[in-house]
């Protein structure tokens, strides 16, 4: 197979090297205050890095699997996640919106929305989450109902896991025209539509009391409530069912895995520093642990290069399958490295303000956003020639 030497432009590396130490320094404060990392995004905008997944024709950097420049985008996300995984989750949502708009939006929409991103630094989110079943502490289940009118759509109900909610200017909402459930619970791809929603609308309310996670707090993935929110037809993105039919989620899955890989790199670096500070570098058991952690990390880094290569060569069936495999591997090997980190560092690594303690919580929480059993099952289905769902890795 032909190989593309994947790399990130040196000027991007230099800019991120100046910014990410500040992201890491602010991470604890953003977590404590449960607030959106606004200053970080302002810094990215000033540095000209806020629109990497927008094509050069609209003023962006032209990175991403949709533009056959996969590695540079995922490497940026990995670098940001190494500094702060929660901030990188907000970044993910903003970038995923750029990818979706590049693929599905019309020329007028791209000109308008990309123009605002470039000039004003407007921020976007992508929200589908509607678990349907209420958790034990909730009084009602979560879901949205959409009604089509002659002029647009009326939205009522709520969504959860709305990352970047308190910082987003716009959000792409995945809704089901046949009932509640967002994208993942649809029985027909054609019933899922994408709507661009301005968050300044007075009929929208944020509920931060719902968001009480053990980690990823500063991703501000609040509950968002809609009360007869009107979205005009010109804000409909693409055609009905496009997100599902074209498996757009497969473009986004390696991006998600890159966030987890950034967390793995951070754990590896912190454990090595801990061992060296403690003068334990000559301990043979610790040497073995460090060796195993590095092998796991390098395995995932090679997966990232491999998946990027497949996407950029447009070997799409293989690229999509490899993306699911990469996502599975980074979770499983990442958890191995978290366990090894505690074997090496002991319980003191879980006492605040230890950086290992925060990474441990963020990684543990975020990795469970998808079900690894379903990821692996869909790989098996594909290998065996059975119908699979690589776009969502669920049992839908």
C-alpha cells in the first residue's frame, strides 16, 4: 500500500507550543469554576488556528480527513488534549461542525458561517445526545420533538452532553423528524436532519445542574432545553438523512480518538517525570512498567498515522474500519496505561493537585462516551461480511 508521510506543518507546531502551556495552566481553574475555556479559544483565534478544518477557499487551513489532510488536524487535537482533555472536547465539537458544514452545507451557508468564524471567532458545537431513559436522579427523560412548518422548524424538549454549551455561538442539532432520540435512535436514516441553531435565541435555556461528572468538567456539556425554538428553513444543513446515509460520523471518530491519545501522551510524560523526581529510574520493575506504557503509546501513535494514511489515499472502506479499530485500541491501551501509572506512582498520584489525578478522571469519563463492546462487535461484523454500523458503533 502506498504510504503518505503524515506530518503537521512546522508553523502550526510552533504556534501550539506557545499556546498549550497556557491551556494546561488554566485547566484546573476552568474545572473548579465549571466554566467554558473562553481565553483558550480567543488565543487560538488570534493565532489563526481556530478554523483548521475549513478549506483554504473559505480562509481556513484545509486540514481534515474530508480534505485529505487528516494527520495535521488530528495532531492538533492530540496536542491540545495533552494540555487539557476537557478543553479539547470543546475544540472537537467546534471542529466537527466545520467538517459537517464543509461536507453538507450549501455555498451561502459556508460563506456566511465560515466568514463569521474567521472574522469574529464564532464558536460551534454539535449536539445529538438524547438518552431517552431518565437516570435515577432525573424527574423526566431527555429528548426533542421537532415540528416542520411552512417557514422552518419548531423544536421542543432537551438534549444532554451538549459540550461547549456555555461558550457556543451556534450549534448543529441532530434531530429526528419522527420523534425523540436524536441521531442514534432513529429507525430510518431519512428521518435525521441537521439544523444550525443560534444559541442567542431567548427560547433556549442551559441547565448546568445536570452536569456533575467526575471528569471533563470544563467541557461544560450541559443540558440544553428548547421551548418552541424556531429554526428557519435556510438553517437546514444538507438533505434529510445525509449524516446517516453518508456515514459522516466515520470522519469524526478518529478525531475523538485523537483526544484520548493526547491524554495517553500526557499520562506517559507525567509518569516519567514522577519516576525521575523520585529517583526510581533504576528499579527493574518500574523500568518494565515504563517500557510497557511506551509500547502501548507508540502502538496508538502508529494507528493514528495508519488511519490518516488510509483517509488521505481515499481508501474509504479500509479507512472507516481502521478508524473504529483505532478508537477501540486507544481506549483499551489507554486504560492499561492508567492502571500502570498507579502501579508506578501509587495512591499519591490521585491526590489533588496531581496532574495525573485530573488526567485519570478525564480519560476514564470520556472514554466511555461510546461502548467498546459495540466498537469491537462492529469490527467483527465487517470482517465476517455482516451488516455493521461503523458510523455510530452502536447496536442500532
